[in-house]
C-alpha cells in the first residue's frame, strides 16, 4: 500500500487532498480549490479607469510594469501594497499545486468528503482520459452542486466585464509580468519555488458542472458500495457540515479509515459517527485543525490524564461509558455558542448605531445558526431591521436544508416530529423578517430595500458576487460591520476597499478535532497503524502520550510513503459443502495439511472467495503428483548408494541464495547429472531406467500432493 499527500490544505475552505494506492487501485481523496488565492485579483472596480489596461497610457500601474531595471523592480516589491498592485483581469482559479502534474487517467476512484472538497472536481472530470468513479454523500453532492453553480454565476459578471480570453495564457501569467508583482502577490501566484503557476486554470462552465455531477454516485451514511469486488467503500458522518463524511475503505489487504476534519457534537449536522471507525487496521489522520493549538494540549493535561485512566479499563462497561462521555462532551459547542452570541451582539450594536452588517460567511452551519439567533437578539433589543440573503442559489439552498432530516442532528430531527421546521428561516421568510433574492439588481430587492439592514451574501473572498458592491457601499461607514471568516489574508482581501472605516470582525470557527480528544479517540478506535501529518508531530509529543497501542507514521506534502501489509494473513472464504470434500495430506517437512482443487479464486466485497462449483481434485486418479520441499543432497546420495547408484556432489547448494544450483554427478552404473534448484530439480540421463530410479529416490525425500 502506498500513500501520497498532495496538499495539506488550509482550514475549512481548503481541505487536504491525498492519493491512496490500495489493492491495485488509485484513490483520490477530495479535489478542492484554493479560493483564497483569488485575493491577488481586483474585483470589478466601481470607478475603473479604462486607461489602466491601455499600454500607451501614463497610468501608474503600467508605469511600474514598464520598469526594466533591477532597482525599479526592488522598489516595486518593497513599497506597501496598493489596490493598483492587484491583477486587473478575469480571475483564474488555483488548483492543487501537485495535482496538475498527475495524469487524470491515473485515478480509479475519487472520494469526496465535503462540499469544499468537490469545488475542483469539474477541472478533473473535464480532463481527457478521466474515467474514475466518483463517490459522495447525497447531501454533499446536492450542496456542492449549488456551490458550483453559484461560483459559475458570480464569475459571469467578471467575464462580461473583462471579455473572454483570446489565448490560453493571459497577460498576467507571463514571467516578465509576474516578476514585477509585489512579493506577497507573486508568492500566491507562483509559490515560493515557482512550481505553483501551472495550477492556475480558467473557471469551468455550467456545462462542465452538469457533466461532473452526472458522474457522481451518491450514497447515504453507512451505505456500502463495492468497487469492482475488491474495495468496499462507506461514508460515515464527520459532524463538520451537512453531508460531510469520513470514508472507510475495506480491501483484502486490510481496512482503512480516512479521518477528515470532524466535530464530535454538532449544532446542526449529524454528530461524528466515530463508533463506525472502530477496529479498522489503519487510520489516515488528515485533520489539521490542531496544528495551531499546541497550547490547548498543555492546558488540558489533567483532562487527558483522567480520560486516559478510563482507557486502561475499556473492557469494563463503566470505562467505555466514561470515555464516550469525554469524547461527546459539549465543551467545544459551548465555546462556539459564545462566539455566535458575540457576533450577534456586535450585529445588534451596529444596526442600533445606524450601520448595516455584511456577512459573507461560507460555512453553511454557521450561517444557519446566525439566521436563527440574530432575530432573537434583535427582538430582545427592540430593534427592527430587515435581513436579506442575496445569492443565485439562496432560495434552493434554504429550501433544501429544511427537507433533509436524516442528515441533521438529533435535536433538529426532534423538531420534525414535533411539527416544527428544521430551521427557523422558513418562518422568518413567511413573517417577512427575512428576504431572499437571487441578485443584487433584482427589481424586488430594489423595491424592498431598507437601511440599515443585515445581509448574507457571497463571496467570502471579497472578490466575487454581491458582497463586492455592498462592501463598496458601506466601507466608509464607521457604524457598519463586516464579518469575515478565517482563511484569508485580511489586509490583502480588504485592499480594494481601503481606506475602510467600517468595523471588521474576523472570526475563527471550530472546524475539526482538538488534539486532546484526537488522542483519546485513537486509543478507543484501537487501529494497528495511524498515519499523522508531520506538522502534528510536536503536539503528539507534547501530549505526553508516549505509550501507544498502535504504530505511528508521519507524512509530508508531495512525499510517497510505503505502508506494510495491514494483515498478517489473507482470509479465504470457502463454502461449507466444498470444504467438507477436501482430501487432506500432511506435509512432513512443513508440518502442514494441504489439498488440491480445481476452480477459480475470486475477489468479492473485499474478500477472497472460492466460488461454488469448484471440484475437489481426486489424487487417486491417474494424475502426476506435485512434490514440494527442500531436497537434502546428502540424504539423496545415501539413498542412491543403497540402490546401487554411485555419484558425488560437484557443487553444493546454499539455502540462503535462491538462485544457486546444486549439482550431483552420477558415475555408475551410467553417467547422469542431477541439478537441484530452489524451485525445481532436473534429472539429465541417457538411460531412461536410470532416470526413473533417480526420480524414485528423489520423491522418497519430498512430500507429494
């Protein structure tokens, strides 16, 4: 088995990506886009100067582009970033820096674990030679479809403004242009070593999206699908978002759990189903959430110690119960609730002061919770302002979230049985407290418009969609508020809107496990091997968890590691009726029983099977026996001597060298030669009778079946 990390990603918006070689199949785990790289492009300017794109103009942007001397280049790099330094062109999109060098036909299977993990999928499916089978949960496929369609819709505005590209390589991608970019922008564009430039691509079309979605096989949680009989694939809830999952891959070589970013207790999605991962041979740990919270492990040493004590008595029911309570504790969800309450209070403060609020968050669960909590805060403060959701897919998205109880948390499911909506936005829309519009220029929105207001709109990068126009409208209002999510270079993201007077609230939400719980979880799951990213090696040491019941391997980006066989022996399933007809024969040398049979060995549902209808071979029939064992040349000479056949060992055979040959030369009664090899013995003699007698002597020393 082989494993390669193509990208460790960067948080919720840019999940990791891997390639697994399992049982002869190549499996790609997730295909995301680095959308944070869009910040190097300028949004559609409100006061765009046509001369900027005119090479003959005296515009300051092109003055700096015409600088040829090294001193001028250094000046360009060293000066503070300005909005004019951004790239004025239709944005291209940055795919994985290592994925673009792989042949798309190389992959047999693609597993999608979240909506963010499928944003780069249309690039792959439209590639020549791609024929892999794609698997995703039903909810992820539907939500991912809406995100893909919305992204294409927002891109159209820029495409209409800049026009279609006349060549496959835009002007900004030329090296002479890239070299003149300020270093922060150039590093995003080409990477530190220049290897990432090849990952940029023009966005796919709506036709590409439709074709991509038709190739996805949709699964429910815990639904098993068998790929070519060799691999059994299952998706289990990760708790991160609606439909997000952890994958298990079962093969004759062993079982693997692909443990992505997971949340034990979710306020909206189905909780992390970690019990389903128990007993797998290997866990691929790909949750990088803990990378920046080392102090969290040190601070909770007492917590980990008490829980670890429970692990020593896992055979006891009380020990299991305590461990489950530790893992399912809602301390993180309480922390998230406090964050959301703080955001809501800031929202209320802004609208009380006469300002408006922009919320371009992309984490669906957070948006759904804010849509529920903000109206409560407004009502308790006796403030009445309209709330708007502006997106080309907003109506479909909000309707979908109230039709999927099987993908939601138990608390949400209980609302269904009590006759309540799964989420409150349905009631808000009916009560005209929440208004949903497909675009910022919708006539109904213009007729309904009121300020101050609270707006949820894409895009979180501040480069696409309605948020660009709304941010320009209120960036100079010190009473207004912008709520940003972690994953962006905020200074670069806000560059086109400076000077900015409005308040900016930069939030970081829970998007995975903390290491203190991850350690407990792995001990509970009891795998044979855990494969960690090397960046978490320090935390594993800090956690003082030196005694593991499993082996630990570490991986780096763009590095392939070989993993030993996960199983000591292969399991063969044999029908009872067939097994009872076996005629066993004991091998003296190897002290084992063997039998011969005729038939086919098949692989089905990741197991080896002897199919029905196999015939047991009858050794009493006139068929030659197969002889096996290591031939002792000294004993053979002794037996031959008793038979009146004399010879000598001309060349001994070294058992440690599989390619060596032992030679016995027969002198009397006639000449012959015996070549003893590791896998065969050859008798050379002109006298057929002598050859038959030598063969008899040899078979007396070997086991025959």
